[in-house]
C-alpha cells in the first residue's frame, strides 16, 4: 500500500487547518451559506435533507486496518454508529455536525486519509479494480498508476473549477470490475508488442441523464507520458466543455458534440505542446510508488484445498470467493447487502471486525468496491473458513455477490436533496421478495441497480435490471430498464415502458426474471438472454 | 487601481485594456482584456508588445481563465497577467500557480487572509506556471 512521506502529510495537514479556518468563518457568520458552499464542497461536505453529509476519500478503494478502524471511530464518535460505502469506493457519513468536521478531518489525517476533492467540479477520487494486485487476470497492478494520478490531481491549479465533476478510473484486467468506460476518463493498462505496459485511454463515458460509453481516444500511452497526456485531455475539456447548462457540462457532451476524432485531434495538438513543458515525473517516481505496492509475503506452502464440509460455508465460497493470482490464496468479498438491509451500510462494529480480519488474514488490506461491498484481497484458502465464521457472527456472510439481492442503490429521497424517489426501501423490498438463496442462485448473475433520480448515482443505466425513480405529479414512480452493463461488455439499459409505483415495480422485476427463466438456454446469464431475445418478450410479460 | 493586488515590482500599467477584437484590429494597444470564452492563443503572436493581459472571471465557477493564464505563460509572456472579476480569497493560490500576478476582484479581499492562503501549502504536487518545484522533483533531487 502507498504510505505518505512528509510531503504528502504536510499537504493533508495544511488542508485540515485551511478547512478549520473556513468552518470558523462560517460558524461566526463571517461567511454566508452561499459563500461557504463552494469551500465545503471542495472538501466533500454536502448539506442534505436533514444534516451535513461528509464524504471521505478512499483512494482507488484501498485501505488498511488502521484506516478502517478510523472509519469506525468516526462513525461512533461523530455520526450515528454507522457509515455508508459508496459507488465511488468512498465512505460517507450522513449525520455530521458542521462544528465537528475540522476535528474529523484532523483525526483522518493521522491515518493518511482526507476528504479532498470528494465533491465539487474537480477531479474526484481515482477509482480502480477492487481486485487490483490480486486478480488472476490482470496484466499489471493498476494502483501505482492510480496513485500517480491521485497526486497529480490533488489541488491541480488549472483544473479545480472544471465545467463539471470529473471521474477517472484505472483497471488492468480483461474483466472490467470498475465500470471503466462509464468514467470521464477510463484507463485500461495494456501491453504493446514490445511487452511494455501502457495506458489505453477512453474519454467521455458517464451516466447521469445522458449516459454514454467512452470511446477509445488513444491506444497506448507509456507511463512516462501519462500525466502530460491526461493534462492535455483535461485542458481541452476545461477550455471547451459547455458551461451554459450544468446538465450538458460533462466531458461526454463535448465528445458527443465535436466527435471523438475531433477531440482526439485537439488533444494531440495540445499534448504536443504540453509534453514539452516537463510536467511528467521521472521514472524513479513511478518506481518509488510501485515499490510500495509490491506483492505481500505470501506463504508459498499455502494449501490449495478448501474444506467444504459445512454447506453454508461452501455456498459462500462458491458465490463470494474469487480466484487469486497466488496459488493457495483467494479473494473474498464481504457482502454489505444482507436481505432487508441498506446497501453499502456498515456499523462501526462491523467495520472494526472487517479491519481485524484484514489484519489477521489479508496482509492488512481491504478494498471497497463500486458495488458497495468490501474485499479481503489476500486470504489463504486455509483461512477462509475462519474468516467466514467471524463474518457470519457479525451478519456479514451473505452469500449473494453479483446475485439479484446484491443491489446497488443510491441514498435516494431518504437522505438526498436531489432525489425524486426513495431507493433504499425499494432495494429492501426487492431483496426481501427474492430472499430465497436457492431462487437467487438459480437466477445467477443479475446486477440490479437503483437510482432515486436522473443523476444516476445508483448506476441504473448499467444494471442488467435498472430502476430509475422519478417524480410523477408529486408521487414516486419507478421506471424499469433492461440490458445495461458496466463490465467489459458495457451497454446502456433500455426503458421498458410506463413506470410503476413501489409495489408495481417489484412485481415488474419478478415478471422480468420469470420471463428470463422461461426463455433462457442452459447456463445462459440474464444479460445474455436479454441480448439474444430482445426486449419484446419482457415487455409482453410486464405489460401484456 | 487601488483595489488591484499586485505581485510585481514594476509600475502598474496605466493604459486601459481593450477587447480582444479591438486589440487584434489595431497595432498600438499594449493592454488587452480576454473574456473567459476567448482563445488565449490568439494573443501569442503579439505577446512581445503586451504589457497587461486582463483575464475575465465572470463567476468563480468559470475556470477557463486558469487555462488561459497558463497558456500565456507557457508561450513566454512575462508582462502583467491580471485576474479580474469574481475572484475570491481561496482562488488566489491556484491563480498564482497558473501565472497570474495581479488581481482585480469585484469585492475587496482581506489582505491578511490572502497572505495566509498563499503561504498555506509548503508543497505542491504539480509543475505549473509559477516555477515551484513539485514534490516529485524534490523527492528525486
């Protein structure tokens, strides 16, 4: 894992003191809420329906036990004893008092954490594959690239007031577990003919009210050119992205309006200039960072067999445990989606327990996934049973990874001032309707995603089944979308037809999956069936 | 000019800034005002006769002027580069880093607060237009 040096620490410490002064000016009345708003937003502090919400950055979703325990401590001391892991691999606290925020940031800084650029029209937390460094199918570890981008983007003087927020993702595996092409910039590490690792750059993806899948803009950028190339991408956007309408201000709209070829041409021209300015760090800096992500000290004699005697344990292994690049090891995903629970929520006690397990069984590392779950990336297969037992005792052993109850949901109208409809109660109803594990496993991989408004924080466009909450003449109404995917086969869901009320949408989901069961071929996933037969049989079943 | 905050040793430029169109249409103006939607690169052929470029920030959220500032400095402009308009105390530092060396804010700023903001960060992560060494350069000598 990356460790701060004195430069990193001094920057984060200075930020805490800066924010402490800004909050003091607000509390004394020197700053109005209007004047304070842009300042707090640069530090992840939102004013929601009932209270302030603080979003804490978890760079590329990676953290250690000490940091995880700090998240539990903040939940206990400053919130209501729980936190909410987000689709951006961050955590947010929904019941924060303004006067406490400087102290929270000061406590976070003691464990190399912060809330810098977790909101605002700037470059947000860099996201990545939650299996980075452990996945059997990766060509390199994406995290050193992500850390290089984190530092470059932190307080970038030219790009702090972009037309709109800006999200960058780095992955290095064929399987896309991070919705890379639905980011403003998606980076996939690839190897060229000489066997060197470089970045394929996709630009202009995103969800929101105008979802787009990012086109490939450059097939190979070597590490020595990464920052200058991305700088050129951002400069073209900062100069020419639309600022007349916030709904048309994301870079995807610029790409859409001028076309990928013209955007590429402008970036190349800008890059030819920017590259000459010496903005790229020396290779030694990449090597310094990469050394901190060296593989852990694996037990070369770790046995490969898993004792499957306990059927509940075996079920969890089948569903939540994935292959590891190191023999004798596995990647275990802890589901934060118990039936009837709030997707992504964890109590302080659960967070502490996951920290303990990481320390004891996973080389002191955890990951947050964009699907709002937690990963233990380096578990000896022989330890899986002990891990599972501990999780089971804390309500964390739900064996539903990538099944219909592993729902992504935004906070919705229960918390969010932008929402049109509630997301959480709907997620709970759907998970309860499909609570039979046997039924869920029979349905197989099925990604269901719920957004409470058109801003699409719940990724409904990318759901195999997506649900969008809208306001229909003052009542909550839900639209159904089918066929989206955020994976390497990225696609956008299509709306089936007229919306439903809360109970109606649960019934519509049930009719959808029953149609799938009726027409699927042996072993065919929901998404593949949909792609084969199209939307009509589903519409017939839902509305017919 | 009393309200202009300057970080230059030379005397303040007296000539009023003309619009970009007016500047490009005449040969003797030495000060120009660039609106946020105008292309800073249009000035590059003329930098040696310019003593003042004023870049407009119509709203603090409009960040196009940061790119304009850097582009002008990267092209070798050494005259006064002024940020004018909705310039707030917390923006002086990024503006300085993008090469601005004078400020004409719509609302006067507290000089002590500006000083604190400018001295806040001992280290920066990126190379920009202010000559500061980024931490990667300090780390590797």
